[in-house]
C-alpha cells in the first residue's frame, strides 16, 4: 500500500507514519493551550520533527465544545503557522480544519493534507482539496464538530462507521482525489462512548479492509484515560498500547502528541511485520 502526501510517497505496507499534533488553540483538550503562543508553537514543532515526525498536523479550532472561533480567527491562527513550518521543515503539512476556505488558504501556504473531522460537511471541501492536489482524511463523526454528543447510540458501531467511511472515501475519489491520497479515521471519542471507541480500535482491521490507509487518532483520548483511571496527561501507556495494537490491525498513520514514543512503536512494529 502506498500513501502520497504532496510530492512525498510512502510505502506503508509495514511501516506506519507518525503525524505530530500541533495545536494553535488556547483551549485544546490535552495541552490546554501550552503552544498557542507562536514562539512556543515553533519550539514544539522543532521538537516533533527532531523526534521523528513524518508529517505535522496544524489545528486552529478544537474538536469539542468551546467558545466560537470565527473563520477570520481560524485563518489568523493557522495560515502563518503553516507558512512558518513550510519555511523551516521538509515534511508534509496537514491542516486540521472542516472549513474549505481555511483549507484553501493553507494549501496556498504550503499544506498538502486536509484533515477534516466533520467528514466533508462543507460541500466545497473536496473540490478545494482536489484542485490543490491535496490528500484528505475522511473521518467519522456522529453529529458535528463542537456539538456535544453525550449519549451516542449505534445498532452496530463498527458496521456503521465502516460504511460511512466507505461512502466518504468514495466521495473523495469521485471528486478527483487519487486513492493513494485518501486516509480514513474512525473518529475515536467523536460521538462515541469509551466502550464504542474500544470496540472500534479492536476492529481497525475491518476499516483497513476498505483499502485506504487507516489514520489512528487515539493519542491521549478520553477512552484511554477513563479506562486507566488517570489524568488526561498520564495516558501515555494506554496510547502506546493503542498504537501497537492499531498497527498490528492495519493502521498506518499515528496521530500523536508524543512523537518520540509513537516513532519507536512504529519502528518496532515495522520490523515485526516485515519479519513475519
């Protein structure tokens, strides 16, 4: 299996890529805005690249409920960030946004991936990505970003998520985005209970059967720190376990806060899978 990100192409038959998380938000669930200041943001980016990040994911609005962030504010947060990263690093850049207008501006600034947790709710999103030659992440979410979903119900969570991702990846292909530029993401904790997220993690192989690289966004998620009964900052062991299991079941992109740990897991698992 190949994954194309901008001019870069990766053989992900055995190797998982590590996507370093860079939040330009004052209220992110994990770092609580520690890297909102631009100097701190760039310092963090240098740390992630040095630790082995294959690509960087920049977001200007958190996924969960919070204060309204206007389009102008989101652009102000992420476009200069993408420009600065492009000038400093030779790694693919992803923009974590559900607004087509923000994606377009970030592609012009040097990003090559549109990571849209809304599942392409903006009708202009896929055409914008196709026009830019960008890759995309098709994500499952039950309602919408920033909308509380405290009691999500599914008759068959794996079957539902699998079919929604099949549909969204198909929409991306019909919009003119090449198959090797499409990733799928189960959206763990996005409109899922802790138990539903665990079920979906265990069923990662069912998602990999769709034929697209699976992006695993489990890093420090609620379902892990609730399972371990720890503070959100202490879920590192659960994250490592989720990454190893995910790779063994076919996940090929790890979206991670702790890039060094994710890189080591990915490298060990690549050696194990190649040996098999």
